[in-house]
């Protein structure tokens, strides 16, 4: 079984530039999560999707962050414009309803 | 509000020694508790979980954890550590299962040969 696939693995951008991260969940997993992991910290939930519906986006900074999950499969997380403080690892996870999360390897973002 | 505290930022043990990683949580109701492990450059892998029932839970890779309501703790243990256990370990609490996990800051484990 293929795991959660994220791309790119690494991204370096200058501040004020836009950036996008992509996630392909495990086949059949209806629930998809985006987590933010700052250096030396545990992950923090940004947004949770049930199929194509964002059911919990209370922690997503909506002034600069946006996400979509068209067709209820792949998802994209976007930051525009990026700030220095956005440097972190962005983790995607997926699960069956009520089941354990399976995490991807993350995208490490560096904003210079 | 829910929160998780992992008091130890770094722990170093010798290979073959026993291990205990501490986790304290704050939650108003019966918590759902988890331990995850993260190797460098990797995502998080679930080691074990507690939802209800027996307070001593077994997980993968020889790990176990004990839920102590009176101490608001969910400490992770392993009787004999292997060099491959070197990683970062995260304790998490969830409201109603997996949907919204609150993670601790993690404990980085180093294993000496």
C-alpha cells in the first residue's frame, strides 16, 4: 500500500513570494489533514477535510493561507505571501473515518 | 483547554537499558491518548493509543504505555532500547478520537552503543 505522498520535500523561497504544497492521501482515505510543525515543536492542526469539505479550519490563518481538496482526493495548501515565520515543516496526513492518521514525510519550507 | 506536556526535551540511554518517556495532559473529560514516533526527515508513526479499558496498552516495536488518571499521565516505556529507537517521540491528546490531536513538544531520544 502506498503511503501519503507529499511534494516537494524541500522548498526555499524569498519572503512575500507564494508557495504551494501538494498531498496525495492513501487511496480510500476520506479524511485529510494538514499539520504545521515548527522546529522543536509538535505538529499543530491547520485544517481537516472530510472528502472535499473543510470541516475544521479554525487554526488556518486565512489571511495568507488557503487550502483546497478538489474531488475529495488530492489536496493543495498555499501560502501567499510567505513570511519568515512560515519556515516550518508542513505535514499531510490521511485516515479512514475514525481511524488512525497516516502521515506523509512532510515539506520543509524555508523562507529567506 | 487541552494541552500536553513532555517534561524532557532530550533523553540519552544506553542500548539495552530501559526507557521511560513522560507525558502529562490536561483535558476535562476522559482523554484519548496517543504516542507517535518521528525519525529524522520522516512523518509520524503511531506507536500506541488509549481510548478506554485496560490502562496498560501495548504498542508496536515493543513499546507500552500506562494511563494514570490520578496523575494525568500517559508515560511510554520500553524494557530494552535498541539503537534503532533513536528518534523523536510525541505524546498527543485527542477530543473524540483522532480528529483534532494536540501534540506535546516532543522528547528526542538518543541511544548510546
